[in-house]
RNA sequence: GCGCCCAUAGCUCAGCUGGAUAGAGCAACGGACUUCUAAUCCGUAGGUCGUAGGUUCGAAUCCUACUGGGCGUACCA
């Protein structure tokens, strides 16, 4: 049930006698901000009056005169400059509630077009620990997949793993020089992670060591620049003061960031050199970064030993990330990583050349594009292929394999330029019969407003983040004072199960509650807090519905029968408001699809849970005065429970029967 | 330098293609527990929507300039 569309259809019919742009005007229907204006309002009379040169209130009257809507709404009212206010008939709402009972889809119609939508999300580099940066793509992508699938689309989710890059050169090198085959065989996942960290730290050390001189130079330069800018500012005339001050501020920032970079490099170097074990390692592997690149190149060339190691290690690396996906309850239809496309890359470059799109430049193969300063490089000087090449090969494969109408890339917004280029090339490359969308998202920030890091400056591991949320959830959920009132008592297993569902749900929900394009501050305390705009509030509302049904000893089938016997009628405004919210479920999902913005559904669930709480406070079910009132309330309790549960499930979040 | 994004209540954030008095939560203050779980509800207070112009019957929303912040910017992904 998409009320807004239904009303639009009626308005279209009425408007067609006044204008040939009835569609445009019919779209100007929206929910009212203030209930005293009714439930929906149509704002089309004002602009239309301009087009046809009449008084807006008269236009509104004309629209209403030919509007066939009496089966849905009370008589429309004209207000203010020409707003048409619509109030749904209670009868109509009640009939819809009756229809929703027993309807598993909670009144949401399924699209019947056989369109497929490919969603590319998560895409971590295997062999590297997953960190906080992977949350958003995974959680947003999974929520989109669930919602679009529920709306009736054929969804193909694909985890485009980074399984063919330098990180394998790193663990291959690590295995050859630091690994003990027996230890690795016994505990591959942990050992490989350890080898990765050792080699990576040595590479970072080399890089830092090499960069220090240049960084010192750039600090000195920045200091000079600042002095110069300050001097210029002192000398500047009145009219130039502002620009001069700006130059000083900019020079200060440059100095600050150069100093910061230098400090970070010095720290990395000291960390290695002050520790004899690490210092020895560093001394014994002076050209480790080159060697790692060479191991990677050998793998790509098909070197038997390295390919063998890659085949041996890859399953363990996948086990490692799959453990995280299991815990997050995320699944993929396809996991076609970079390695899958490896032997197609040469073909892509050839095809680009043949099409006259790519040409050599400074030894690399580039596609030059209008409106872009830098070209898209598809093959490096040394012959290696890049991210862009793989993405083109992947796009080509997906078009052949899935024939999608849309492909969504759930990827950090910092990569938007890459996608702008990719889509531009795709357009010229015969890959244009599909809607390509970069579903971009912002950065997860720490409480200081800067990208989230641990105290030592490394990224925070994803699993420790999840553990933290579950721990905190457990503290609150399993507060002995609260638990005391539960009958039967909660055993340890139930407590842990609830903590897991609430804790993981809190992380997902708070991520999804922000508009995807904005950065947000990660605050564990707030997101797991059991009050406010949190998943726990919604989950708690669900638990309340279950308790009432349990006490009433009614299943939904029984409620349907009661409703059939006594009918539905509202006796309190909270009932009507809640019923109306339940009818808007589909609208929230359609809005979500429109912008690929899960926060639309989050907002809806919070508002519905609030409507339920209010209802719960004001409308006692078991003590209802008449059978009709009780049947109405039980129906609302049933449906609220199902909508909240389904809505959370579409966000990838679970519920518990009591908490 | 060029390009993209952001600026809304003390704090964290919503605000759909322009609509009526800009919303929610947290924090603050005042109320409501013989309860279908008070993890709740009701009320109060809190805003020149960064600044200045423009378009419009009507602007947080669209356009321009400015201020302040973030990110990206030829062989990483």
C-alpha cells in the first residue's frame, strides 16, 4: 500500500482536465507536517494557478470538484493560499489494517518487473585484518540488498574481494622468510595475519626511513613559507590584509601537516630501531619492499611456487573474513574477487586500444577523458594492471552474466572521481545500457571528529569493535536489577544471545541511521544506550508486542477471527496514528530505493516504535472495554510487531522475544 | 592551482522533487510507576538553518559570491 501513489493517481485523473502536465502536479502530494492539516496535502494549486492564470483557491476548488476520492478521504479542505488538505477516512484505514492481517508482506506490494540489480559491496582486501572502515560498505550494502530484494527485484550481491594484490606478496614473503610451515599449517588464520603484520611493519619502516629526509625538507620549506607569509602580512596594505591573513593560515596548516607527517615517520622508525628483535629483522631485510613487489609480480606471472602458496593461503584468508560475515549475518550471492578477472585484463586494454579510447602516454596506457585533468590509467609502465582495469573487466562480465538494469557500487565517497571516470569510460565503451550508481558514503569519525584510529594510530579492528558493542550491551541488558523481574528467569545463554543481537544491531543501526553521504561520529555509549534513537528502542518495542500477545494467548490467526467477528474501530487517537504509520511502511522502502538511503527506513522504524509506545501507554489491550476495541488493539499489536521485526530484518538486524 | 562534499538547537543528527509555525534523540528542567516490562510516557525550555545577495506567491532546500572545515587530484585500491 503506497498511499502517496494512490492519492497521486486520483489527482492525476482530476488534473488532466486542467493541464496536460497532470503528472508533474500530481506529484506535489506529501504527508502533512502538522496533523491539524490532515494526513496528506496537495500543493499543486498554487503553481498550476500560475500556468492557467486563475486564482489558486479557485483552482483548488476546481480540482476538488472533479476529484474522485470519497472512498479514501473525507471531503478535502482548501486552506491558506490554496493547499488542499486530505484526511483519510477511519473506515479506509481500518479496512487496510484488516487486509494486512495475515499478509506476510505487511501490505508492501512487490514490483513484478524482472529487473536485476547488482550490488557490489564490502569488498575487503583478504589477508589484511578488517577494520572500522569496512563497516559502512558492508552494512549499507547488505541493507540495500535486503530491502531491494524484498521490494521484488532480482538482486545479485557480489563481494569484489581484493584477493590478488600486494597483500599476497606480503604474506608470501613473510611465509618464505619468517614462517614456519608447521606452525602455519596448525593455525593458518592467525599465523598468516601475524606474518602480514611483521612484513607490513618492516615495509612501513622502510618507507618512513626513506621519507624522513624529504619530510624534513618540506617542514623546513613550510617554515620558510610561513615566515614569508607572515612578513608579507605585516607589510600588506589595508586592502590586502584579508588575503594575507588567509595565506598565513594556509601556510600554518601546511607546516602543521608536514610536521605531523614527519613525526609519524620518526615514530615508526624509532619503534623498529629501539627494539633489538625488530632492528635485526630490518637489518636483514633491507630491500623488503622491492622484494614484496617482486613476489607479487611473480604470482601474477604464474610462478608455480607463489601460485601454489596463493592457492593454499586464500581459503584461510576467506575463513577469516567469513567469520566476521557470519557474525554480522551478511551473505553474498557471488564472491568474485580480483583474481577472477586476472586473465581478462589484457583483453580489456586491447579492446580499449582498438576502440581508439586508450593510448600510450609516458609508457603507460591511458584513457584521456574530457572534463578530467588526469587520465584513467589502465596499464602501468611496468605492464601491471590497475584497479580501473579490473573494474572495467568486472563491469563487462556483470553485464554479460546478469543483464542488470542497475549496478550499485557501495564504496567510500573518496573514490568518487574514480567512479566518475569509470562511468564515463563505460559510456564510450558500449557498456551504457545500465544505470551505474556510486552509492557513496562518508567516513566513520572518532569522538574527536577525526577519522577513527586507535591510540597507537592504527585502524581499529572490526572484531574488537563488535566485541565492545556486545560487552556494553550485555552490561545494560543483564543489569541484575532488571533481570530480577523476569519470569522465567534469564539464563546465561539467553543473556548472551540478547547481548549479541542488541550489540551488533546497535552498530548497524547507528551506522544506517545517518544519511550515508555524511560522515558520522562513532560513539559506542550512545549507540548501545537503551534510550533515544537506537536499535534497542525498536527491539524493545517489538518485545513489548510479543509479551502482550503472549499474555492474551492470541496468535495472528485468532486476531483475524476476532476482527472478522467484531470489526475494527478506533477509540483513541494513538490507535489511528499507529495504524497510519503501519500503512506507510512501503513508502519508506520506496524512498529508500530512490536515494539508496537506508536512513529512510531507520527513521520510519523509530517513528513507528514511538507511535507504538504511545499507543501502548494509552491503550490497554487486555483491559479493553469492548470486544471491538480489543480486536482493534490486538490487530495493531500484531502488525506493529511484524512491521518492526521485518523492518529491522531488512536492515540486517535481529530481534529477541524479550529483553 | 583545479575539482567534489559539508556548515541546521548546548551535543549527535534528520529534513524526500521549493510549501503552512524548521524536526527527533541526548543533555537541562517539571510531572506520571497498586504497570499488558518506567529500557516508557506527558510537559517546559532551547534556532538570524555559516554570511551576503538573487530567483519565487513561498527558500534550510534552487542560483551567485564570500567565510570556515573536510576530501580528492597520472601509474595504490
